[in-house]
C-alpha cells in the first residue's frame, strides 16, 4: 500500500488540528445563516466527512460529482458534471468543499456555474492549495494547507483512482509517473 509513498507531507494530527480551526471559523462566520455544504466527489469526501463534524451550527449537505475534460496532462478548463446537486442553491449560503486547487480551472468553472443559480452567497473551502501551479486566477476563501508543487495522494486524493484511503497527505514517489 505504502510502496509508492515518498514521504508523509501532512500528518493525521496536523490535519485534525486544522480541521478543528476551519470548523470553528466556518461555524462563527455562518452562525446566523442557513448553510449548505457541498462535497465535490470523490476527492473531497474524506476531508468533508471530517470537516462537517467540526462544525457546530446546523448545516445541510449535498454532493456533486465532476470530472475534468481533457487528456489529464492539460486541463481544457471544462468540467463535466457527472452527478449534480439534489438541492436548489437559489437563496442559500453555500460552501463548496474541494480537495485541492491546482491550475484553478475546476473551481473557477464550478463557482461560475453555481453562481449562475443565484445562491445568497458562495464560498470555497479547499483542503490544499498549490498556488505555484495556477493558470487561471482563483482564490479559495478557506484553505487547509498551502503546499509546494508536488503530486500528493491520500486523505481523499488519488493517483489513477488509488491511494484515497491513506490517512495522511503523502507525496507520491515521482518514479510512478515519470
Ligand atoms: P485544477 O482544475 O487544475 O485546479 O485541478 C483540480 C483537480 O486536480 C483536483 O480536484 C484534483 O482532482 C486534481 N489534482 C491536482 N493536483 C493534485 C495532486 O497533487 N494530487 C491529486 N490530485 C490532484
Ligand atoms: Mg478532484
């Protein structure tokens, strides 16, 4: 299981501590509001499950499954919706929960798409942020950890659909893809 892990980048303890901080911040920011948290499948599923349990105000949940068009090497910036939200977001305070902001294409597309549905407000909470990789301007409202330009796996993040169940955020050994 761990054979292609170069090293652990963010430990379970660091993740748990940051989730508590983010949960407290979100609970404070939305204390008088009705909040809908949106999990972007599959990458943010593990983070989402932990984060919502650090939130101390009533919150509704919804799930969206997406995939990026393109051959993987270069994202076209278009996002295909595989499963849309069950709920209407019009008039609601929405937080999109993602695993990572990389080029920025996915979240800029997604936020544009959801803004067009007229939510009362729309914010983004991302576990990870790789600002050095940005190709389109995008800034998440809540960020767990800023990381360097390295391919990470675990805690929901995959390489070729595996490693999502690793409990820490780990750096994938570059020999796997080079
Ligand atoms: P963006 O559209 O380039 O910002 O890419 C966002 C998506 O690319 C994320 O939701 C991930 O699925 C994937 N991604 C980007 N960097 C990594 C990484 O280091 N590990 C795993 N997935 C990644
Ligand atoms: Mg993803």
